[in-house]
């Protein structure tokens, strides 16, 4: 299977279509494509000579591959399109615009019909209306109901249109947007928890060694005062070298030695 998106093939096909300029079967100059009448094992798609390639329009190219060309459904347009499309790109956008305009007109007609129905219902409930008038008004209301239902059916067939209901009843179920979990909230919660744990860890202070006492490496307290914090200095022994030195009794908070 050839890679027809390869830049080498794209350039090769573009140059050949420009050179010949029309379909070699029907002489059409629109939607030209390059066709391989036969494939040779070991060759890339762009490694064929001009005599081994044909320039065909899309319908003729599809016929060469035993495929039926599909045409745009828009009135007056016969452009070939892919089998899974209904319209060419230009008319697809036009059809979408036409449906939007149609939906706007239908919604305006629906709004007008509903306003007229409300007026007629008010006249029916009026005390001044008689039986004959009520029959005529009821007939008009029934006709308006049929028109409204017909407009709603047409609107329902147009995609991306809101069902015609000017005053929708509020739903007791919360909307999906309200139930949707926000991942940003989870990030904020974890950030606050991590910050709180770090703050608590910083509040834990080591218990200072009382002045005049010794630890595992000290031999005796001295009368010397630490010139950094004012606590007593104690004589200590280095566990590795065995040498004696004086260190602050408030170690590790104060690490003064001499």
C-alpha cells in the first residue's frame, strides 16, 4: 500500500496534473487525480515514469477501481464527493446556513402562533363571549394547535435547534454541569493539605539539653559559657577520633564548639 501523503508523491502528482491539465478519458479539467494502471513490486509511488501514469478526473478514477462515484446532493451541483458525505464542502456550509435561517423563521412563526393562541384563550374565558363566538374561537385554537405541533415537528428534524417550548418547566434534577466534578478543586485541596503538613512539621522543635547536663559523648560540664547562646559548654569526646572538645549543651540547636 502506497503512502499518497508522502511529499515526494504529492509533488510528483502535482507536476504531472499541471503538465497534462485534463482527464485522459473524458477531457474534464476538474478534480484531477493521478492513477497507477499497474503496480510494480519494490517501487515507490513516485518512482513511475510519466508513461506509466494516467491523469484522470475523480469519477473516471473511481471507475478504474470499480467504484461508483457519488455526487453532491445539492440542487444543480454534480461534484464528485467521498462515499460517506452527502454534500461537497461549499454546499455543506450552505445547507447548514439554510437550516439555521429556516429554524429562525419557524421559531418566529411559533412565537407568533402561541401569542395568538393566548389571546384567543383569553377571549373564550371572557364573560362577554357567547356560545357562537366560543365555537368559532375554539375552532381557531384547534387550528393553531395543529400549526404549532407541525412547526415543532419540523424544528425537531433540524439539527442544533432547541425544541420549541418558550417556558420550559424547571427540572428537579440538577444539571450535568453542577454534578460534574472539577479536578481543579482536587488540586487545591491537596495543595492545602501538603502546606498544612509542612507547616506542622516546621513547628516541632527539638528539646534542648538542659544547661549543665551532658549527653552520650560528654564527660563533664564546665564553667564556660557559650558565646553564641549563653548556655553552658560541656566536654565531649569525638566517637570517631577519640579526641576531646567542648560543645554547647544546647546541641543540636546550638552547634558552637571549641
